[in-house]
C-alpha cells in the first residue's frame, strides 16, 4: 500500500498548489481575467494530474499494487468531491463552457479564453505528471514509465458504440449539472461526484469514460490502436450531441440559437381565482346596463 500512499500525497500536493495559485491570482488579476483564465487553468491542471495518476492506479494497481477497483472508485469519488469544492466555479471541461455560451451565460470571447486556458492547463498537467512519474518514487511509477511509450487506446469497442457511450455519459452528466446548478454546494458537490463515479464505473471498460474533450486529448490521443480521426469522433464529437440533448430536454430550447420553447409551454406563475373573475364580470354588468340606458335615453339628432 506504500504506492497508494504516495499517490494520495501527490493528490493532496496538487490540490494545495492549485488552491494557492487561485488565491494569488484572485488578488493580482481582475475578476474577468481570473474567471476565464486563471481559474480554468488551475482547475484543468488539477483535474488532469489527478485523473492521469488515478488512471495509472486503475491500470497497474490491481496486479501491481494488490488493491481492487473499490479503492480506485472511492478515490475517484473523493477526488471529484474535492474538485467540486475547490474549483471555485471553474468547469475544466470544454463542453460545459460551450453549454454556458449556449445559455447566454458567457460571450464568445470569454468562452474562447476559457477553452484556451483549459487546453493550457491540461497540457501543463500532462507535463507535471510525466515529470512526477520519471522520479519513480514507487514501483507503480517504475512500471508506468516502462509501458508509457506503448500505451494502448482506451477505445475497446466499435467506433459507433464508443461515440454513443461518450455521448450518453455527457448527456447524463450535463443533465445532472443543469438540474443542480442552483442547488447548495452541500448537495451539488456529492451528487456530481457520485454521477461521475457511476458513469466511470459503467462506461470505463468501453471508452475510459472521459466525457471531457480536453482531458481525453492529453490522456489517450497519443496512444496507439486508433487514428487521430477515430479519437476525434469518439472524444470530441461524441460528447457534443449529449450536451445539446441534455440542454434541450432541460431547457426546451437553446437560447443562443432560438428563443421558442420546443417542448414546454410557457405558463404564468400567477393564477387568478375563477371566483374573483366571475365576480368581477358580474359586477361590471350593472355598469354596462347603466351606460346602455344612458346612451339610449340621449336624444338623437
């Protein structure tokens, strides 16, 4: 279990460094620059390093470390709970940033800046993790260095099925995210962490269950077994329809593209009691009669 303890220490160190970077950036940068650049950069760096180390434990841990999938799934839940608490509103996910753009919550320039920061953070996370592995602090990292150059693709099914799996995971994740967006963090964070854990457990054997284009790019695009276009179809184009379907189902429309609600009728929040309406109409009848009698009694020219 020594290797697992080193990995847990690495997780804690990464979270601590990223949290310090967030606090420093919040003091130095303007709120806009912090929100679309520094916050997304720190979140992507934290997510990438954690997921790469966790993926190493998934692949090598059962036979190299002697621990089963229950340990890895528990770590996954705890990590995403910590991410949800410490991210400070960052998504570290391009499809979530695109969803915010379609919901009119951010403009084009802000969305582009977030995507660039996410890509830079993921790239930095990949470099930091590779450097950390090169130190070979445990036998697990030694094995990882030996097999790193010959990594295999995470796609273990047909391309159409893999794209469908990633799209379904994205659909469920975004649907839960939309449903809980206004909830208290006490409920939102564990619910999202449980959703990610469930989706990873269910879809992991087929595609790795990334449903995050930036994370999938740094984690699996360099591995052999599939072409670049195959990876694009599964990990870039697969999650987008899932996100759009979740947005349409929850919202009824896509505000950035059209305002008409396709699924749900717009009902007034305030209902007028029928009794008051009837009384109001009956009360108006004598006035109408008086006006009618008065108009009839007037002499005609």
